[in-house]
């Protein structure tokens, strides 16, 4: 690592700039494109599998998701429609972000981007499924199935989380002018 005094014939400002930019990335971050899943050809299903996956065991996550979808099919409903409806009911429109201004932190409501809506909705559904009782639902497949059905019917813990998030954003609407 170069020390400041070893830099060749540079002004103080140039030395500071060169040290500052040393740890910054050289290229713009490029977002990865996720391929749709092989069975349903849906990006949402692929993301759901990826979010359920633990320790890189994708085949286990796929078995869980496809088992839940088979169960929905047996009920006579289209699994992609059920998933889309659940995501629509759980995805928040607004959330709050803390902004620091003059020594105080304000919770500023901001509109949620489409990609983040999908991320939040799927993660809240998975978390709500994980938090369900083991006495009542023996396997994660049962828990995820029930949470998807509840979310489709505008019920369940994930929908409550959305309501809580949007209520907090509504309560802090007075700080909306601090958005930047």
C-alpha cells in the first residue's frame, strides 16, 4: 500500500483524491438477470425459489415450491395466479427510510420500486410461513401453502406486515418534503 509521502510530485489535493478513490469501484454495478424457472417459466417463481434456498440447495427449494404449487393445482386453481394475487396483496406501495437532518433522524415515506415490492412481498410471505406454528403445520410446505392462500385472501401475517409498513408511512407523511 502506498503511503502519502511516497506519492510522486503531487499536490496535497491530488494526494487526497488518489487516496479517496482507491477503494471506490471502477465500474458501474451491473444487475444480474435471473432466468425464469424451468417448469412455470415465471420470474416470480424463480425468485421465490431463490429466496427459499438455504446453503445453495436449490433442488430442495424447488421441491418445496413445486409441491406447494401441485397442492394448489389439486385444489383446482392456477398456481401462478395465486402467487401473483398473493404478491399483489402483500407488496407495499410506500415504506419509510430514515433521513438524518440537523442531528435528528426523520422517517421519510418513499414510494417502493417494482423490484423492491417483489423482494419485500416474497420475503414477508416466507418469513410469515417460517413463523407459523409447528404444532398445526408439520412441514414448511404446509406453512408456505397456507400463507400463500391466506395472502391471496388478504389475510395472514404477511398482509399484516404490509399494513403496518404502510401505516407507518402514512403517519410520517408530514416528512415527505425531506425526500431527495
